């Protein structure tokens, strides 16, 4: 069950989710069975609005599935877990707190002593390369730096599972590639299990051990692609033929999916 | 750095200069006869009165009375507004819209008209004034609490859920500070209205309070004393406003810069 560090496995077993709305019941996820092995980095990719984020909320215990179960380290997820951290598309920092106090926030609400949590937060700021900004306020940082603070905050509790919901979606392409590279470096050190939602195929391949391609809503697992690129990942990854092959494979699956649905080719990129 | 400092100093100097110029115009206008000295008095005649105010025990009674009227009224109104605002937040969006409408329309009613009724119920005590002040304060505070909390970014709401914070912790550590920039102006407005309505009611029916003292000086043709009181009330309002700003900046340290 447990891998390197505190990493724990995440399993979805026949997970279904339906929303009861004004126009009857809308299925968002239908019968998903898959698992993230402990210490693996898994990306979720699929057409926009297909229910990727919903799946993340289920894994985080924010949303109970209509049927089926989700297990973390073999235990049913029934609510938010203290061993799970989330990173959202918005950095969601508290603007009235310094960078250091933002990173220390999850420890503060857990009642960790001030000296201890500050030391730990400072350590994580070093990990994400922001040691010089401990006393800055979020408004003084760029979008990319803010997201790094938010990643440091997620890692400060030493999570078993990290859930990331398009964390680089609001950044420009260049910052985004840099952040991806940094995230792999950071993650190769902390080694928790990661479920990473993205709609960027290249990003998914570059970061992950495994990519799950989801169908249009309601989300089904179309295919799981093993990313057999060596770690640590090379800086010139996008130029490697194997990278391009994997990218093409995912692209092909997504294109087939949109054809099968009889919609114009517009996959979420 | 030095430049910024110099700029700060000159801004303060300019602000003082504006006040000084106005006072000078007042004095000159009064001396030259453009302003009727009997109606408008003059700074040189008001100033000594101002000193007298603080040595007279009568005014300290008036001051105490006004501070109590405003203080009790504001405190209970703000508390009621806070509770009501949070209750409204707990309801669905449509119910909130309907009920909030009633609260807002309270603002359109000149609540002072209920003063005689309250007088007959509670007699000539502090209570009628405090009750009206409280209701007057409650309205903007309720609206402020509801709107400022509803405007807390969804991402922060998700964060409180992901961290599994209790209601109290989420309120104290996230929602309240996040709401401050929108909430504080409503508190400040509430305070302003509290001053206006308390002093207004003291003016009409009361036997003490700064409003009563102003009216009394007016009726006694003690114009100089009346202006001294008016200036004093203005200063009081400014001091409280500065204090509220300081509290606001403490709660949201990022906004000081």
C-alpha cells in the first residue's frame, strides 16, 4: 500500500457520479475503475468539461460519489483527508498573509507550534525556489510565483496524495513549461502520489508516469498510457522521439473520441 | 526612499494648509464683515470657548451621554447586523435576495419618526435613542456582511473545504479577513449614521448630549460656544474614523502599503 515516503495508493472502484439538476439527472462520471499506485504521478486528460475536476473532488473527499468507492491507502475516502493536499487553478493564497505564513497555514490550523511550522514552511519555500520571498505578500508576486507558493503550501503537510486541478492553466505558455519542469524536480524529491488534471497533452506526458485519457461527459476511462520516459526527466524532453510518439498516441485517442461523438474536432487543448 | 518621504511630508503639509486656509478665510470674512459675526462667529472667538468646553463639567456630561448613545447603539446595531447578515448568508440565494430587500428598504424609512412612539414606551431615557441608533446601524452592516462574505473568492472557499476547517476557524482565519475590504466601509458608514442619528435625536428631545448642547447654545444665542461644540463634534468624528482605519489596516496588513 505504501510506497516511497508517505505516498499512498488511490483507487477508484466503479465510481459513478450523478448531479440531480433542474433537467433531471446528469451523469458526470460513469463507472470509473482505476488506481494510482503509491508514489506515482498520474495525469488526467480529456475534453474540457468532461468531469476531470469532479473526479479530483471525489478523490479529495469534497464530493461523495453517487455509487462506487474511492480508497486512499486502502481506506474508504468519506471526507477531506489530512493526508491529502489540493492545488487549484487559482493559487488561492490568503492575500493578507506573508508568503511564509501562507505556506505555514495548513500547519497552523492543525495546531503545530509557531517555531516548528515556520521552519518547515521556510524549508518548503527553499524547495520551490522562493526562499528570498518569505516576507513578501502574494500581491507582490507574479502568477507563476504565487502558484509555487500554493504548491509549497500543499506539500508542507507532507501529504500522501497530492491532487492538482489544472494548476498551471492560468499561466502563459512559457511560465507553464518552466513550472512543469520545476514540479517534476520537486516531486522527484518528495515522492507522494499525484493525480494531476490538465488539458495540455505535452504537459501530461512530460510530468507523468501514467496518463489516463477520459471520454466526453459522462467521464469513462478510454485508455491508460504508460509513460516510459526515464527519470529524472531531461530538459529537452519535447524533442525526444518517444515523447512525440506518446503525445501522438494520446492525441489520436482524443480525436477518435470526438469523432465517435459526431462533434467537430475540438479536443481540449 | 528620500523622495517618497518628502512627498509624504508635503502631502500632510498641503492637507494642513487647506484647513489653515479655510480657518483664515473664516477669520478674515468675519473681521471684514462679509460674514455676519453674530451668525458665523470667528475662529478667534471660538478658540477660547473651545478651551472653556473642556473645563466645564456640563459639557463632559453631554460628551459622556453622546458617547454612550453612539457607543451602545453602534455596538448593538453592528452585532445585530453581523448576526443577521450571517443568518442571511446561511439561507439560499433566492431567500436571501427576498429578505435582504426588506432590510435595505428599512434604510429608506426615516426611523427618527418612531422616536415619539419609543419615548412613550420607554420614557425620556437613553433607550429610545440607543434603539433607533442600533436599527440605523444594523442596516448597512447586515448588507455589508452578507455581500462581503458572498464575495469571498470561490477558490478560498474550496481551500477551507480541502483543509477541512471547522466553521469557526474558517470564519476567523479566512472569511473574516477576506471580507474586511468590503465589510469595513459598511461599518464606517454605520458609525457615521450612528453619530448623525444620535446627535439629531439629542437635538430634538433630550436633556443632555452634544446635540442637546448645540441646540441649547443656539437658543441661548451663545454662537461662539455653538461653533466650538460643532468643531469638537467634527474632530470627534475624524478621530474615530482614523481609529477605524487603523483597525482595518491591522486586520489586513497587506493593504497598508
